[in-house]
C-alpha cells in the first residue's frame, strides 16, 4: 500500500507516498506525476520496484501537498525548486521518473542539479510545452485575466465519488475505471456531503509563460545522466513523431522506445508491467 509522507521544506510542505525496501541501502527512485494527477499515479508501478526505496510526490497544489498562496501561479521552475529541495534532504542521488508534466520537471531537475540525479526516465513526455516569443504578451494577458476573476467558492461539485471517477475517465486523456479510481481516491475530498477535487483551482489557469524551443534545447543539452524516454503508442505524441525525433536528437545520452498503451500506460493495469520491465532493464544496465 505504501505510507504517506510529508517533506517539510523551507517554503512549503510536499506530500507523497513511499514504498521502502527492506534493504536500507537500496537505490532511490523519486517519481513525479502529471498535471492534475497525484502521487497515486505510481501505485500500479510500485509493486514492481520492491527492491528500491520508491517515493512518489504530490506536486504543490495536487494531492495532499500545500497549495501555492493566493495570487501565485504554478510555474514549472517552482516544481523544480520543490523537487530539488526534496532531493537535497538525502545525501544519496536518486533515479528520477517523470510522467507527462512531471517528465518536463524531471528533465529540468536533471539539468540544474546533476549531482542529485543518478539517471532519468521520462514517460510520455519529451520536454516542456513551448510557444513563440511573439505569443508571450497574449499568453500572459490570458493568464492574468483568468487570475483576476478567480473565486475560491467556484469549483466543480459531484454527488458521489463514482461521478468523479467517470469525469476523470473522460478527461483530457482517457483512463480506465481502475486507473481513474486510484487518482480520484487521493485527489478527492468530501465536505458537507458534496465531493470535490483537492487540487488547487488555479492549476486550470492558462500558463503565463512558456519557453521557446531554444530554451528547451538548452536544458536538454545539460542532461548528462543516462536517460530513458518511453513514449506511449496511443499517447499524446502519436501524431507528433517528428517532434519526438527532434527532441530525442538533442539529448547527449538517450534511449528512446515506443511502448504499447495510452498516455497513462504506467498506471493502467494492462500496460504497467511492460513499462516497469523497460525501466528495470534500463536501471540494471546503468
């Protein structure tokens, strides 16, 4: 089942789930989930890594972690600070596993704190989303407009947890009932008989800033550790093969594999075993 943990950082509290090996000197794996997911994103994978000290974080604003203060956005580099701060609590370097948005954060962490990252594994992610410099003004305008209208008393409400599972199954990417239920179990709360999401409503705001391709390439070029990129055959890159190839060519050291499954192939019971096998094999070789 794993145990709940909280990392009390100087600037916030980051929650997570931890599965500890009986071997106290076992290798560490730190896992980072995607946008609007939570640490339960790695529950299906966790039994395959019983020989490791395996930790999955809730990013700020997700799961059981603290929300950012009012008036704050959720930037990728803020997640990078949180993750490096957690890594700094241990003298031992970690394997870093990141899914979707968590993959983008993991890449940036590997670039800026190479001494803390033993190896990098990215799941259906090939780097941060980008836009062109000429789009930045409009992008920031949209984000500030949304922030200005934000009200804490406006949030999605559900009569039952089953309704939330159904909503999650039919979200931005499709999920099976079993996979959606794991995320909802950690991501839902009930107040006054009504169910709602734990995550911060500000997470749904448009990003105020995105890097351009040159910026992403600069980060990728600084990733010196062994890196495995597993891309889902039915994931978010199924129609962006050229982008995958372009980003892959920028890594100093990369193994790229396409694997059967949807965007949450690591969480889905039908495909998690094959994802775990690819990760285990890569770690054993490196």
